[in-house]
C-alpha cells in the first residue's frame, strides 16, 4: 500500500487542480 | 456487520447498505474533493511553489495533502466536548465513533489537535506552518531535492522569524511546532493503514 494518494483518487484531483496553473505558465 | 466510514471529511459516518463499495467510495470522494482543491490552491499561493517542477509539485501534494488537512481541520476535533464535526456540520461523540470502529487514529487526532490549539498560533503563523508541512524535501519521489529543500528552508526561516516576533517564549513555541512535523507523519501513516483496512474490508 505504497501510494494511498493514488488509491483515493487524490492524484487525479491534484493534477486537474494544478493543470490550469501549468497552462497559464506556458501561455 | 454494518459498515461505517469514520472520517470527518465525509458527510456522515453512516454508509448506505444498498450502495456498492465503488459507489461508497465515489460519494466519499465527492465530499472531500473541494477540501483537496483548496489545498492545491493554497499550495499555488506559496511563493516559490510554482517554480518547482510539475512532477515535484504533484509529489508534494500527493504526500502532504492529508497532513495539511489535519492542520486546517484541527478545529473539527472538539477536545472539551469530545466530539468530531463532519463536513455536513453534524457532530458525533467520541464514544459513538468508537462504537463504529474508530480506534487509535481518533485518539491521536484529538491529541494532535489539542497540542496544536495550545500553541495559539495566529492565522498567518498557521498558514506558514502549513506551507512548511507541505514543502518537505524528504517526501518520496521528489526529483529535485535541492530545490524543494531550498524552498523548505526559506519557509522555515520565515516561520521562525514570525514566531519570534509574536511569542514571548519563542524558542519553545518554534521547537514545539517543528516537533509537530513527525507527529503529522505518524498520523499520515496510521491513516494510510486505516484506508488499507477499509479497502480490504
């Protein structure tokens, strides 16, 4: 059980919440 | 054999017996997602966080979100009343939660919340402490340890300076605060074990 964040679906939520940020930076 | 989900990031500890485990998980996920998004928004506002690589930003958030939530939601654990407030706003007594299967983690959460509250930190201090919790170079999977370490040191220096300015016994307060970091790691590990137990169940 090395990655509880992935099990909870946390990684997906985190990536989506960060995504706008990265798009802004690259624009 | 009735199932319970004893986590205040849910709306209620009671689980609908007619729902599949996938549906239970989906519903639980929907209740805590806004809180997780708030943690990400908080992270974005930490000066220097956006300059870290995307990989390291995700790694820090994956590893530290639970600990940030513990700090931010410490007030849900009412030590005097011995109750826990769930996201719905409804309070449940420790005894009731114990009867639903809550164990050592619940006691440890109360203990942590009590000690953190006793430090009487201002909103600014709490915010900076939360940033220190999140930006930890020793999390697993960090690519650029030096960058994370440099940001962590800057945040710790800022926290120390703020504590020194605001507290009479600043060394003791700062030391106690830093000692909360291993406590949070321990809570994080206990929480992961409980998640595993829930999923296996």
